[in-house]
C-alpha cells in the first residue's frame, strides 16, 4: 500500500532549474547547461530515468519559447516525459515596472492579459493541464497606488483568463509575501489567492510555494485548510533559510516538509489533482544531481508521512493524550525510510541509488563536452 503510493507519486521538475541561475550579485555558469528548451528536456529525461517519479516538466514562457509547442510536447513524449504546468511570465519587461495585470495603465494591463491568454493557447498545444500564475505586481511605497483598485484590476484579468480555460484545464494562483515589491504585493498570501480562486470557480486553485511565507508561518496549516476547502492545486517545492532562497526542497527543514506531506496524505491529497512541482535554482551545486536529490527528498518526506500510524494517532488524539499523539508522529518522522525507498526503486527496475546511477551514465561529461555556450535562464537571468 505504502509502496504502491510511492511508486505512483509524480514530481514535476522545472525547466529553469536546469539552466544557469544566480543572485543579483553573480551567476556562476556551469559547463553543459542546456542551450534550448529541447536540451532541458534531455536533462529532465535523465532525472526521470534515475528516479522513475519525475515524468513531467514545467515550462516558463517566454524562457521556453519555441515555434512549435506540439513538437516540443512530442519530443518530451519520445523521452518518456510530458509537459507540465505552463508558468506565465509578466515580470521581466520594462512595461511592467508598475505592475502587469494590476498596472494603472490599461494598455499595460491589456498586454499582460494577452500574454496570459497566449499561455492558455500554449497549453492547448502541449496538452498541459495547469496554468501557473505568479504576479510580481505590487507597490514599494505607501500611497503609490490604490490597493483596492489593484485588486479589482487583478480580479478582472483573472476572470478573463478563467473564461478562456478549456475542459480539464486549471488556473493555479501563487502567492508571495514580498519581492520584488516591498510595500504591498497584490497577491501576498494564501488568503488573497483563496479569495480570488473562490470567486472564480472550481478550476481556480491555490499553489503553495514553500519559500513564499514570512518566517515562522505554519505552512502545513495552510495546506490542511486549502485541502479541506478543495482549493489546494499544488506546490512549488523548495527550501529556504531566510527569504525566497529556492534551495533544494528538504534541505533546510526536512521536518517541515514531512509535516506538510503528512497533511497532504491526511487530507486525501495524494492524488494527481495535487501538482507536486519543484521551483528551485541550483546556483552553486551541479544541477541534475541536485534535482535528483530534491526528488528523493520529497519521496523521503512522503514515505514518512505515509508511515504515520493513523489509527494510533487518532486514538491518542481522541483520548487527549498529547504526548502519545506527538510520539506517533515523531516515530514516523524518525524512521529511516531509505531502505524502503531503495526497495521501491528496485521493484521499479531502478538503481536503489539514483544519484550514483546518474553519475555512472556519463551524461554530465557528455553535455559538458557537447554543449558550448549554455543559456542563462531562470531566476537571476
Ligand atoms: C516567484 O518567486 C516564483 O516562485 C514563481 O513561481 C516564478 O514563476 C518562479 O519563482 C520563477 O523562478
Ligand atoms: Mn514559485
Ligand atoms: Mn519564488
């Protein structure tokens, strides 16, 4: 039962994690990074081959702009992959200085909406189910713009996009506390995202990026609540020590990841409807092995969450035994699930050690030799 669940888990990797990235201070280019979206898929195929549970790749438009998206989708399929969420990008053009869909200028708003609608056209071509929307929109100074009017503009754009969604397509709205705007973000928190999604209808759901909260925020509470309201669309997994660090998921706080995954399991969210996506950047570590490690970290947290003795936990909770209830949860967290996952991998016909398996392929040496002039894409670009 636990093994079957682990075998069925699908973790989506982000195209931009394969490209060069960095901070505003420096991008450290790595040898062999992909020069095109096609090469990013080649790398993603390596991650899937090593782990068996990373069958889809999220695209970011226009970072992954190509002439023929159906051809890109076919290329993915030939490699045992599929194209996942389409991430819209309305944050990198000069026009968006004062916002995209919430900009005070109607012409800029029209332009931003045009891009969002174009992303739905791309979904039609790729067969992607999810449109992921993150807006950098916000203000830096009190009085800069009318906070409530910006919400009206946001609602108007979201509703136009919502109307355009086809059958089986969803809109995932992502929130973020701050950055790049420093006074107000137009979608700063889950409550704002939830309120918009609630008005829009059932095809609109909230996406939780684990790096987008104030320090100390109880993310698993948000997960539990959104699941209960049937408004949890998925995750952008990564980890952070300070702000939106985009480090490998499970690196900074594996216990938090376990607590989140427990709420997912508990809330019945371990189903294809919840998108388990990574949103990370590997600025100083080798990218493909880092992505493999991240996938493994999600698997480990999931395995521990699945191991929680729900019956014993329920009994302890019902009898008000605080210590026993906590002990049941901690027992699962403190279990070494690596042997279980090694078995799962062997049963899937995989090497029990995905990073070692990848290293043996010689792929890293091959791309370093063949790919000259790798592109700089993703955060920090
Ligand atoms: C914004 O910080 C974000 O988390 C959004 O998901 C963007 O699409 C992504 O990062 C870009 O890396
Ligand atoms: Mn994100
Ligand atoms: Mn982010």
